[in-house]
């Protein structure tokens, strides 16, 4: 399907030749169906572009690259491909109806996996998609595997089409496409022997698996009419740590370590932190960055003449309490930690990034001489909480300015 042009940059190679609203059909005979096609096929010196005007008239133009002037074609925002599965553990199916609208999009788009690191299942790929991934070297990808047993895989993801996850991974690996993988652990389903098989497959030399992330299933209190699933408890978490320890490039999430009551590994264990955004290695990196940045941070808060209240979810409470203790020891400030329970989604949800604004506001009271320190994970890029509270409204209801700290204590700002 052709893509529509949103804008042509002034002074660019396409300026005066193409117009906003034109439909890009092909470049040098290669069909253009998304922004990656546009980037990939516009790398030749001579571009023969076939397009149609708003009135439906087909035209062709030739553009010669000078490699100094940008081509200047900006397509409309990409509409992501959605999930074709009906997973028994889908987190979106367990959410309240009053979250940010974008949180209900079940994206499963290989293009966004390549560009943004979104995890995908591969079940909605066509043969043409696979050919394109290989031709355009869309690597690495981020793939949700869950199990390499094809029967169990279909039972867990509940798709209708014929699909074999291991064969697809082997095809990608054979064609030098690398990928990071994750397994969401559902006790009684894909742990035990099934997990051992999956790990043997995913760490085999014939695959180009860069890392394997092991994360526990997320369960909210909104599971009415859904299949009954057990959470990963302390005993199961300890077993997972033992079971995965000898597999290369295999990492359990911070949540599994903390649930098991075990310390997170050293910096060296995580290599280059390949699945940091998946909650793997965040605690270790946070502690490391705190040690490296605490002198600068203390100078920053000393200027504020306010006592500090660190806001956190239950999972990171002990870690944040250690940092609070150090702040108290090296400053003359009063410091306390406010642990916020997730009443919004249920107390099984313990990560700070899934706290609602309403829960934080309901459980946090500040004295006039206190200021809240809060993780940037509470807000999205538009400065909205999960439940659509703007950061300005949040500050107003809290009656306080904020110190917003990066999730791994790499930076902070006063807002």
C-alpha cells in the first residue's frame, strides 16, 4: 500500500517535485509501503519515483542525489500493525478502562521492533514481511518467544494460523538477522522442562539470539473471565534463578531477583545491559549511577532548602530506602521514603512505572517544607501519568514542585 507524504522540506531535493498529499508508489521499481522502504530504497544515486497526485493522476519524477542536500520526504506517521494473538497472559486485557488511550494499542509491528526495540511475536508476519526483514537487514529485532514448543506456543498465544516460532527464528538466524528474545514465565505453563527446552533452543549456535530475558507474568486485579494464572512467588523465583544460571546471555528480570530475596548481580554480569528497558539490570545500574552521581546530586538538593520525600512502588522500596539512608547521612536534610501501593491495578503490580497518579496522590502527603522526588517512569513523553493526569495538575494536587529523576539515576531535573 502506498504511503502518503505529510511534508516536503523546503530546499530539499524533493522540493518542487513532490507535494504534501502525494502517494508514493515506488522508487526505482521497488514498492514503497512504509517509512523503512522509503529509507532503504532512496539510497541510490538516481531515484525514479512513481507517485500519484491527490486527484489520482499518476506521475513519475527523477531525482539525482548530491549526498549533501536531504531528499526531504516526510511521510505521515506510521500506523502500527496490531497483534493477531489472544494471549492468555495479555496485560492489555487486564487494564482498567481509564488509562492513556495509547496503552490499549496491542502493537506487534516488526518495524517498531527494529526502530524502537518493541517486542513482537512474529505470528502476524507474511512471507513478504520475512523477505523484507532479510533484504533490508532489519536487525536486531526484539522477539517475544515464551516457549519454543510449537504446541504449547499456540496454546499460550491462541492464534489461528499455522506458525512455528522455532522454524521462523532459525530462518532469521540463517539469514544473519540477530534478535533479543524474552520469555514471560507463567507458572505451570512454560517453566520447568518447557523452559529448559526453550533455553537450549534459544542459546544454540544456529540462532542469532543476542540475549534471552526471563520476566514474570504481570497480573492485575482485572482478570474477570480470563484464564486463571498464578504469579511467580518467592519459591518459583528462586527456582528460576537456579535453572537459568548456566545458560549464556540469559538474564532474569530484577523483579525475579527481588521476589526471590536475592541481590541483583554485578555490573559485569549484564554485559552491555541488552534488555534494560525490559526491567533487566535497572536496579544494578541505578545503584551504580547513584554512587557515581551522588556528590553532584547532593549539591543539587542542598540548593532547594527542602526536605526530601522519595516516592516508589513496593518492588524497589528496599533499594530506594538504601539511597535515602545515604542522602540523610551526607546532608542535613530530613529524608523519608513513601511506599505507594498499587490500588489502581492491584497489589500484585509492584513496579514504580505502573503506579497511577491517583494512587500516588492519595497515599502521599507532604509537609510545606518537603519536596517529592519521583521517577521519570511515572510520566510518558507527553508528561502524562498512566491515568491521564498531567504533570502540572499532578504538582497542583500534590501542592509541591517535583524532582524528577531518570529511572536509573542518570539525570534529574527540578520541575
